[in-house]
């Protein structure tokens, strides 16, 4: 015996000629068949009980599946009883066909047909392993014996359906298990024999399912093999070609999409990819991929949170946070540059619509989160890797606070300093606390005790606004513990206050660099937020502060005092 075989062999390419499928484009969704209640259930550490399984079935119907494989009735009494529960309880919608699975053994086929009695529309699914690995190593059968097993199994299905009065009501699905690891010409020969045994059929009622039972090939090989089959199988006008891909190499979505280009018409899989080993094709991903490209998937995932909760409860398996659509972080950006781009994209969505002639075009978000019931407020999260854009987005959209752009780097620096010290992710409550403690109504050398505006008639009005160009202000303040009254004049309250502090009283030397203010609500009790940036004359350093107050003028003065207090604090810290 030669002991020098390579441990893993190179996969031989498929002989298909021109690979015509490469030049095709998808324009419509396939027929979807959910196998959640069969493949997804039998692979669970704790299989679903009948109540959970029924809830899951109703979910699949609500999502829009028209074909649902519900069980392996001959495998257990629970599976048999579940099929009967659906039929006897009239739980199957008129436009939905249930499917049941069986191996090609007489007692199993008989039991399977028995489970379907009284059903008006359905599918009986029989499978036979066709790979040499399975037939010879596992079962010890020749190819001819495997073919005979498929034909005899089909004859038994016909016999028992007729005896049960189900002939003409129940469609037939045949799966050559491990198709992608089988000799294709041999599989075509078996499928021809099975079809000829079954006889004439409507296309929807005879299904050849060509499964990638174990993913051993690159995705394009699967497509080549589907194209090869379709070109050589003579009964395509009476047969639906179906595919079923497992995810052993992580390529089930890509493999399946390529098989659709190659001519496959029906897709089997599960929501969230449940199934043996690494699971089956995740139909949710493929369907929403199609949606994001303008193709109606014919499945409704608009309430994805409900779908996730139902499936997690039924399976006991949590959805991974990075799942492309269902994951908690699917529409979340941590990177500062990504956050800034998302914010600008959402703010300028109308411009993008006109530019690209499409309803949704946002940086880093290929699908509108609202289409799956997600909210924009959760798009951006803050951690030590986040930048100023993301921080500003959360302040704006969660709290109605709109800092000027020049202030963004200073806010971002404070947030990053906190994140570095505490590690992990910061939520919006952390962010507003950091912002408030670092910039808003800061105490220090300057403390405002009373603010008044003096109008031309010489009358003092406290906390009132005035549209006149030139105003005078009088401030009672405490400076480094000493109470004093100062006054100044300018083209507005903030300008007048700057002159009072800097020019008239000579208390602090600076230049007003930036000023903005905005109401934080629309009702009469809404507070105002003002932002002031000053540049110290001593070293040209820019410093920002913010003020919040029910009176917009006083909010501006508090913002100026916050900036000055922060500037003095920084100077003294540097000297110390």
C-alpha cells in the first residue's frame, strides 16, 4: 500500500465547456424552501418541542415561505405527530406546501406516506447517497445497486401514495445526496431513471434537488456542476432543479447564488443558517443580498428582531453579533472615519438620491436598516477607536446637541481619553456625561452671579433678549473668590460680555473665535445650548466651552465662562 498519498487532494475542475452562467445576471428570486424544521431542528443539542416547532412554522409562513420541509416523520413519533398536528389542526395556509423527508426504505416510506393522509398539497422528499465515498464505504453498494435503490424507492412512493389516496396531490422530490462529490454522469443517469419511473409531471411537482451536502469545492464548481446537469438532463420542462448547500467552507451563500446563475430554480436552506456541522445556506442572508440589489426576494424580513427572538428561543442558539443582517453589530460603525461618513451620508441622502438615481445610497450601509426594522440611533457606537464624527452623530441624534465642527476634535479627544481608561464600548449615557463634565457650565475662576442687559432708555432688564444691534451688559460675577460688577458694550450679549471681561475689567486676555447657539427642543420649556471657542492670547491655544440654560442669552454667557474656566484650568495644570 502506498503511504505517500497527500492528505488533501486538489479538487478536479468540472468539465462544462464555456461556463455560460458567468455572463448571466439574476433578475428574480428563486422558489424558497425552508428546511429549518428538519435540518435546523435535527442538528440542535435540544430539539424543539411541538409548541416551539409550531411557533417556528407560523413564523416561516409569515415571512413568506411557500414550501416548508417540516420533519422526518419516520425518524420519531414526535416528528410524525407534528405532521399530523399541522394537517389535523388545519395549520397549513392554502398557498403553502409542506414537505417531508425519507430514506429509500419501504418501512420508512410507508410510515412517511401515512403521516401525510388527508393533505391536499405537499411534497414527499426521498434521498439516496450517490457518492462513491458514501455508497461504497458507508453502505457497501455498487453504483448499479444505488441506482436500483432510487428506482425501487420511487416505485414504493408511488404505490403508497396511490393506496393512501394521495396520488396527484403530493409532489415528489428526489435528492442524490452528496451530488458535488459524485460522478455527474452517474447522477444524471439516476435522475433520468427516477423521472421515468415517476412518469409525466408538472414542473413544480417533480423536483430534483442537487445538494452540496458537504462543501468540498470552491463555489464556482457547484455552479459548473448545476450547468452540466441542466444541459444533459432531458426532462427540464417537467422538472424543477433545486439546490441545497451546506456551509462547511463558509461559502454556501456564494455557492448558491452562482448555482442560480447556472439555472437552478429552487433553493433549500434555513434562516440564520442552522443545520448540521457549520449549518446550511442562510436564506436570510441570500434573500436580503438580493433585496439590496433591487431584486424582490419575496420574503419579508421587515421585523427582523421578532424573527431573531423566535429562532433564538426555539433553538437555544444566539445569533452572532457580526451576522450580516441579524447581528447586533450589523449596522454599527466603530471606526471614526466610518462614523463620520455615515453621518454625512444620512444628512445628505436626498442629494445622493439625485446623484445616483436610487433611493438608498449611504457610505458603508448597503441596505437601509429600516428595511429590517432597525433604527438609525443604533448605527454608531463609541469606543476608543471612534472618531469625532461618530461622537457628534450620537450627540446630535440622541440628545439634540449640535456642537460646531471646530469643537468636534476636542469632544472626540475627551471621549477617547475616557474610553482608553475604561476600555470597551461606551453607550450614549456615557457620552453625554463625558461631554457635560468636560464642557458644559464649568465652574472655576469665573462664576456668574447675575446678568443684565442695559437698553438705550437706561432701564435694566434681567434675562431678556433684544434685537438692537448695540447692547450693554452688566454682570455680577465672582472672580477667583472675589465678587465684582463689570459692564461692557457690543453688537450682542456675548460680544458685550467679552469686552466687559477682557477690555474693561482686564480680567483675561483672549479672542472670541467661535460662537453658536441652538434650542434643544420646540416647546416653551426647552433649554438652549450655546458653544463658545476662545483663543488665548498667551499661546494662541483654542479652547471650547458650552453653556446650557433656559434663557438663550444666559446660555451664551455660561458657554463663554466655561471656555475661560477651562482655559485657565489648562494653563495652571501646565504650569503645575
